[in-house]
């Protein structure tokens, strides 16, 4: 059981005085525990910082740093513990200076046992009263914080509230929202995920709305920890199945917290655009939904169906994947409901089929029937499933035309990565473009390149960053962003792992 007694530090340059203070009274019976002794001012300073005692008994004249100097230094650094000054001098000036520094009692030597005991009882009651007040205030603030957080998330900043008292006076904030399949689903420890589980409630506040928990990250430390967690290769480890973490952008005032939270809500509302098994979604993952809304024009299906049909005829897989990527961006920017987007893609596929039937009237292309197309496309929960359906069928047609899969298809995938390495690429968003699921594509990468996808992508990014370091004067953080790293510290880590030196050292060597 934890000892709740008040810690006491005894400071006097005479050992006999310190020993006398230890035994003159029963400290434990009065609610105190002696945590240490000091024989000079410097020693006392170090031990106050180490033990953080609730009470310091100190001789007013000590070697190296005097008692009054030490008290002034500690008060200046924010130390709130109590002091009892001991002195053989009953000088009024000493007493007045001591009182100005918040000294509780000024006792003259030789120490009177009853006088010291009365002083300790008074200090114990003072400390107890202060702790009780702090506890009640903490409970009050805890109860008051929930409605204040709710208001901030919804854009209400009240000039009558002391936000500093609530720990809301930081230079930067960021919101994150964790959506679980249901309120009964396995919880997700967000604090531990970003690596601040041991910092209490000072860096992150949270509020729940049913199965969704919203987190407000306060200050640069918490924001950087989240960025570092999102950069990790195993960043989805520890997030339960069915749970999605949405991260809004960092903002720099209380008034902007609403916009960060609105981004989280918008991301979660657009789950139709999530990749396969996606557990984390950020503004960088779905940038199109934050751009200017352009209504989905049904006539686009006519233009894209003609182009895609042409690319199928010449077996141009790279062009086909580019067209599907464009359509994902266009539909995301449209703000259209998932059902409307599904009908658009159903129409698109049927028009592509018609173009192919017209082009190959006498050749069997194994095209799916209209009913199957409509059922498959409108029944999809996610856009990536529609992309996967498209590319798998297109691949069957290309095979029927006499162009085999294998090396040529994998070359197309590599070509796509080399063109898009600066984007937040993942196996989950590349695989559907080429008719694979992510797990199969991961195995294929290992077989063909001898390394996993993330390592392959890092090699390309670091190679491009070396060119920028050699040929431009861009700052390191700008280069990190240009080659696809959102966190400059993570870029440093990856660069040094590959090159054996930091980006700055590499640049200096190649100037």
C-alpha cells in the first residue's frame, strides 16, 4: 500500500542537528516521513528536485547556497512545498525575507519540541486542505470538460470560459475519431497506440458518441506522436477488426478544432472509398473528398467507356489502371451517394462491353451478362471491390485476345508504383487496379523482388530523395514530403537505415 505521509527533507550543515531533528519527535505519528538529508545548499537543491518533498526544514545559513537563496530559487522554479526555517539568529530581517518567500514557520535554535510539533500539525492541515481543494477542483474540471469539448468540436468557443484552467491553451491541436462496429465491440487504446499511455490525461482528451470515440490531441508532443504512429509499417497493429481510426489535420487555434473534427466525420462518412481492410484513414488517403465538389456527370461514362475499351484492345493495362484511378478521384470529388456511384459504374461497364462486342463481333470474349454486372456492381460495399471486378474481367478479355499475364502485368504494377511513389501508396489501394487482392499481391512482390512491398517503396523514395538532395536546395522536410513521407523524423530514420548517414550528411558529402 502506498505511503501517503508527507515527505520531509532535513537540511543543516551540522550532522548533530540533523540527527537531533530525526529523533526529537515521532514524525510518522504526525503524518510525515523523512525522505533524506542535505548538508549544504547545493546538496539540498539536488535532493529537493529529486525527492520533491512536501516539507523542507532548513538552516538559514548553509555553505554554498544560503537557505534564503535556495528558497527564492525553488519558488522561482515553481516548487510549491512548505518550508520551515531553522536559525540561531532571531533577526527580524531574516524572518521578513523568509515570509516574503512563503516560508511557513521561522524557528530559532535550540528547537523547542512543542513549538516544532505545533508547526508540523499546522503544515499537515494546510497541505491536506490544499490537496482536498485540488482534488475537488480536478473533479469539477473533469465534469466540466466534457461539455466544453463538445462545444469546441461543434465550433463554439466561449469567451467566458478559462480554457487555460482546462488545459486548453496549446499552440497546436488535432482530432482523431475511432469508429467501432458497435458499442459492444472490442475497445481500442488510442493513448497506447500513439505511445503516450504513461502521460495521464495531459496530452489527450476524449469524448464518446455511441460507438465513436473522439480524441483531441493537445500540443506538439501528442501531434508528433500520432504522426509517427501513422508512418510505421505495422501501423494497423493493435487496431481491432472492424474498427476505423480517422485522423483530421493539425490546427492552430481553438476556433479551428471544429474543422479538424469535421474532416474526421467526413472521412468516416465516406467509407465507400476505403481500401481493402482499411483501418486507418487520413486526409492524405482520401484527398479528393475535400476538394471542390463537381457533380457526377453521367455523360462521363460515354467518354471513359470508349477509352477503356480501346486500351483493352491494345492490352494497355497501365492505361486502364490510370483511368480507374481517375474515376475514383472524380467520383470522390462529386459528393454523390454510393448508390449513384454504383449506377454510374454499372452503366460504364455495360458501355465498355458494348464497345468490345462491336469491335470483336466474331470472337468469343467471355463477357459477363448484364444482370451479373448490375448485381455485382450495385451489391459492392466498397469502390475497391468494383475496381477489382472491372480489372479481373478486363484481364480475362486481354487473355482471350492473346496477351498473357505474368511478367508483363507485374512490370505494369512496378511502372505504376514508380510514377506514383509520392502518394500514400499501400498494397490495398494498388491491388484492385490490377485485379489482385492485397495479400496475393504482397506474396507476388516477395517472389518477384525478394523483398516486401514497403521496403521496395522505401528504396524508390530514398533514391528519388537522393537526387533532390544532390540537385536542389530544397529543405529536408520539403524533400520528405515530395517523396511521400508525411513525417520528416520517419524520413530521417528510413534514409539513415538505407544510406548509413543522415540526409544532411549525404547532401554535404555530395555538394
